[in-house]
C-alpha cells in the first residue's frame, strides 16, 4: 500500500498547468491571473471631494468657529461627474458633492455639518464656515488608490471579488487567466441508473456523477457528464471515448477487487494505468494513469469514498491545472467527541461536524461511518484524521481535522 502523500505526488507529477485565455472579468472569479496588470489610469483620476460640503482655500478658514463664522462668497456648485469651471480665489467657495473633482484654487473641503448650510437662506450668496480647515481636508488625491503605470495586480494572483472590482476600476473588461479545466465524469456499474429513469428493483440511482460534478464546479472546473457505463468492455470504451477531449477524466467504481470490475482491464488495454491501494479509509482502491494522453483518475464507487478521494486527489489536480499554488485544505485542531478505532493501519478520514464553543473547536462524529452512507457527508464540515500508526483515538483527545467547509464552523 502507498501513503496518501505518495499517491498525491504521483498524480500531480502528471498534471500540467493549462494555458491562459482572455476572459470577461466576471467569469474569472477564483481563477489565476496570467498577466501583470499595469494601470493605464490614476484611480481616482482627479483630486475629488470625500464629503458633501464647500471647496475652500484653507487659509480663508483661519479663526473660524461656531461663534465666529468666516463668510465666503459661493461662486458655484459642482455635482459628482462634472468639472467646475470656477476657480476658487481668496474669499470664495464652491459648493461640492462627494466624488466631484475639487475646483482649481481650492485646497480643502469643509463638510456641510461644519458650515451654516442648514440655516442658510435659499438665495443667500454666502456660506458661513464654522471650523478651521487644514490643507487637504476631505480631499481624495488623484492616484491615491492606484497610480498610473504601477503594477496593480501580479501574474499568479487568484482573482477574488476585490480583484475583479479593481480590474473594473481600471476599465478592464477582460483579462488573461489560466482557463478552467473540463473534467469528464463517468460512473460505472450495471446496478447504477440515471436519475431521470424509474428505479427498477436491484438498482440504485447514480449519485456519484452529481456529487463529483458539484465538487468540480465548486473548485472552478467545468464538469462534463458522460453518464453511466455498464460493466462490460464495449460500453466502457464507448463512454471513455466521449471524454477524450477533456483535461481530466474521472471514473467511479470498478477499481476494487470484484468479479464485474472491468474498468481495470479496459484501462490497462486503452492507456497507461496504475492501480494503487492507498493507506486510507474510506477509499483504499484508486487508479491513476492516462488514456490517449488525458490524465485519468479512477475513484472508488462508494459514494463517500468517491467524495473523500476527490477532495484528496482530484481537487489538488484540478487546482494545479488552474495554476493555483495552494491546494491544501485548512487543518485545525479540535477535541473529538466520540472515539474512532483503527484496525488495519490505514489513515482514517472520519466525517465530523466541527463547532466552536467557548473559543475552542470540538469535532462531533456524524454517526455511522460506512462508506456508502452519503448523508453522513451532509452533516459533516470536516474530516477527523486518525493517523495510520495509531490504533484509534479516544473521546476528549485533540485531533487534526481537515476542514471541507468553513462557513458553518462558528
Ligand atoms: P464499486 O467500486 O464499483 O465496487 O462500487 C462500490 C459501491 O458503490 C457499490 O455498492 C455501488 O453500488 C456503489 N456505487 C458505484 N457507483 C455508484 C454511483 N455512481 N452512484 C451511487 N453509488 C454507486
Ligand atoms: Mg461497480
């Protein structure tokens, strides 16, 4: 048997980063930037007001106070989006709205609250300033966020919502990113039935295709559903051929020792393939190789094993293809509630719900851990790791938990 780390290393050794493509910015969430973004503009483009108020010359407000207003002549108004033609000279002010460019001559903005704006007569031509303003008060400087000519985002950055906003603020409609991998998914098994069909006796619905496709989407890939192959060579070869234009081919089932497991035989004939027994539970049997140049990962058929091995092996492969550098899931320490026995020296990934109480993490096992009990994944946000060299963990021990989901751990 090989370790989880050995299996992952072998898999990633076959995986290359995909090529870059120009994409509309809103399609790039979670993708890796494939170019340096050099700003062609200043953001903001001009000095502008951070407040609704009056653009003034700071010097003119010297000695201003609640009891000693300094009156300035209002020579115009500048709303956001326009540029004032007036120049502020000594003794004058321009009424200005947030975001509007500061008129020439002015060097400070006094917000309405510090003027007699509310008491002012509607057609009065003067404004009373009730506070002293320093030069630069309430002025956002041109280029203070992004300076023209600077590298604003570096190649290799994972684009999140803020980065997409920054691209928009530079006026970029599209950028070069590493493209998303197309991941073909094929379920196998004579007993497996498509969810659009009635369920005959002795059969089960195909859940693996859907849990895997959802995982592929979650991590940024594009799932390509190949459906179900029957446990015979012709059916399997025909389906596999449909997936040869993808970047990664995932099959489920048929890799364990079983009479009808033809996947192994077919793959051995059609491509290069290794069959591994990985020292882990759930999910011991695993196949990896390539079919006509397409990397192929053969996951076990049991619905929980399928999902867990996807997280451990397929997810890193997909992220590597996407140019990501980090494919580790967060691992935290938690006190385990309940005990886990380890009888055969494999690393156990036990489904658990991690919760924070009084500032500490607790991991509650989700009940029966059979690898066919898919609902146990719905009530888990992490996998408690029981090391292969331990014969188990007892309730109350500190354990490591690989978090699948953070959102509901608090
Ligand atoms: P196998 O690895 O092919 O021996 O399958 C192991 C177990 O997982 C069997 O009980 C299968 O019925 C079940 N199984 C295999 N493929 C699927 C699937 N696509 N959806 C749900 N269960 C499956
Ligand atoms: Mg099978």
